C-alpha cells in the first residue's frame, strides 16, 4: 500500500534497461554514485579477466581479432546495466533509504574511537593469552595422564 501511495514503479529491470532517464536524480546521489562505481569496477575487472582468458585461447588462432571486440562489447553492456541498475526504481529507492539512514548515524569522535580501539585490542590480547594458557594447561594434563604422546 505504501508503494502505491509513493507511486513506485514496479516495472521489471528488463524494461528499465532501455530508458536513459535518471530516477529521482536529487535523492541518494552519493550512495547511488558509489554503488555504480563499485559495479563498474567489478564489470571492468571481469572484462579484463575475460580479455586475458580469451587472448590466451584465441591469440594464435584465426579469430584473434575478435578478442578485443568481445571484451569491449561485454564492457559496454556491463557499464550500461550498472548505470541502469542504480536507476531501477526498486533498487534506487533502497539506496535512497540507505543514504537517509546513514545520515542519521552518530559517528564517534577521534578520542572515542581511540579509546574504543584500545579496549578492543586489549580484550582480544587478553582472550588470546587466556586461550593459550588453557591450551598449555590441558596439554600438560593430557600428557601427564598419557592420553597424548
């Protein structure tokens, strides 16, 4: 019901791939840009790996000239899909909500962060020493009883 009131478009992603419009361009801009950048980096690395793999298989063959084209077309499609994904209404609304929630977060000061980090490091060190001592004690007990050799 709230989606009907908000007017959210429930179109599938496949129909959204062929539009160039930006959904709610002034909302959730930073999160959407960073999400698109992350998607584009994953796509670029995947296409680079595809290029290297295809070049290894097809470099000496008669179809070696297709390798850059296949990788380039895959890269272009992946970049377009990444751009359209962050403008898909359902996903864009989620990213807008994420940015709204992140703006509500109260971040600690530098001093608070240092104090909390010291507490965490001390606790981990103390637990590591305690577990090591338990291990030494149980190893001594088992060796004394002849359970282990």
